């Protein structure tokens, strides 16, 4: 039954991965007339987030624009708290939806707690077990869980993590990961590739190796060692072309340009829009990444993926045989990449079952929020 006064839901987005994973949720919430949903951007990734929202035809109601050159986590914290405080005072949300493990997620949840609003945490329950890896995300997601009322776990493993920590089972819902919803919505879109470097690589007649690397814990010597391995892989396999949409952080861009620049088959380019990222991942022979999102997306296409981290909070892909942890050790990266690239051209794909969801996570999340706020019966059931 439609409510005379819709219940107010505020969605907080800070970074591009949050935009990708929350765009399907925003659309699902908009389909519920009993809810009034508004979106605030903190501005952690302004241009990158705008690209994603354009693809999904989502418009923000507020943009805090907190990012400043040279700022640190203290500056991000102050910007989020001050800006979100003003938005919450104006809109008075009953539920605040956050996703993942960034500064915007934790401080968005904290503002919701200060305002006595419920917190809905999308992608809850991920744990690496190491407070320093990934840094600071592992602690942000744990702290967010403390004030969360609706924990939307993407997998049974994430649910079990929450239950082991003493989370009330009545507040935990296994939904699948919304990245699969986003991926499936985009994968069959009939649209030309926008990025010139990617388009060139795909028409080169060579095998595509997709690279993404940006994690804070890899800054300095670790990322330099990884980049040295990438260059050697490119030298060793002349039938490949490596495309790296470089993150704008100078701690990533400077060593990338120094160690990978100037190679005829390593194409350093600006960050992809989401359509181009999905297209690249779908056609890649190999992905080399430290991204959590790509770990979740690769299984849908069966794309083997080397993860430039020592631990992962997404073990399901490792268990499925699609992702391999290699850290930033030069020899491990080269050895595992060689094992994949030495296979026959048609033998690199794994089974395309994705352990992270079925594409209906956003509908489940919107359904639970509507049920909690209005008392209306749920229309969906959790994943088993």
C-alpha cells in the first residue's frame, strides 16, 4: 500500500566503485513509491563518479565537493562530517544507505547514527582479517558495521563473518553483490567504446591484458615492483597489448609513467567510463588488479585475474579458481601471468559462474528497506 507521506531514504556516494554498486540500488529504490530517495555525493571521486551516474542516468541532489589537492584522511573526515551534517539536517532521512568501505561510507554511517537514522550497509561483512590490508578500508567497514541496522551481505561467507562477530541475525540479509546487477545492465549495451587506447588495443589483433592498480597500501616500493613485473610481462609476450587506465592519484600516476611509459604495447590512459571497463574486462585474456570490484566482476566473464594483494576480503573468487593472489612480488606476478598467457589462445577462460550474485541484489535491498520502514510484507527472499 502506497504511503501518503513517503519514507525518506538518503543514499551516500563517495567514490566510483560506490557509484557503480549503488546505481542499481538507487533505481530499485526509485521504483518503490512508498519511499522518497535522494542522493548525496561527497566528491571523493568527482569526475569518475559523474561518468558512472551518466551511464545509469542517475542524478545527484547534493554534491559536497570535498576533495582538495594534497588532502589526507583527516581532511576527508572533516569534509564528510560537515557536509553530510548539513544534508541530513535539511532532508531528515529515516534511513541512510552506504556501500562498501571508504571514508564516505564510515562517516556517512556515523552522521546517520548522530541523527538517529537507520543505517543500511550494502556489501556488509567483508573481512580480510588484517586491519592494515586494505588500509584504511578494513577498519572503515568494521566500524560501519557497529552502527548498521540493515546489513546487506553479498555472500553467505560475508553473512557468516557478521554472525561470528555477534551481529543480530535478524538484521543480516544475503542479497548478492550489486556489482553483478550493474555489470549485467551494462554488458549487453549496444554502445561504441569511448576510450581511444582501449579501442586501439581491441583492434590490434593482440591479446588484451587489463591492468588496474591504486591501493594505498601499495604506494611506494610495492607498486614500483609490481610495475616492473608488468613491463617484463609485456616484453615477454609480444602478442599482447597491456592497457592501464591510470588512477589520477600522483602516488600511482608518477611511478606508472616512469616505469611503464614509452613501451609500445603498454597503453597508459585516463580512467575508463564504466561501459569501457566492462567491455575491457569481458574481452581481456588476463586482468591484473588490486580492485575489489574487478575481483567480483571477472567471474561473470570467466576472465582469469591476478590480484596484487596478499589478502582479500573476497575469497569466493579464489575458491572458484578465477582469481589468484600474487601480492606485489615481481616473480610471483610474472610466474602466474606466464602460466595463464602460455595457455592456448582459446583456453584461458574459466567457467563463467559468478559466486557474487544473480543480478537481483538491488531489488532485494530496496525490498528490505521498504519492509523495515513501512511494515509491508517483503516481495523477495534472500539468496540461499
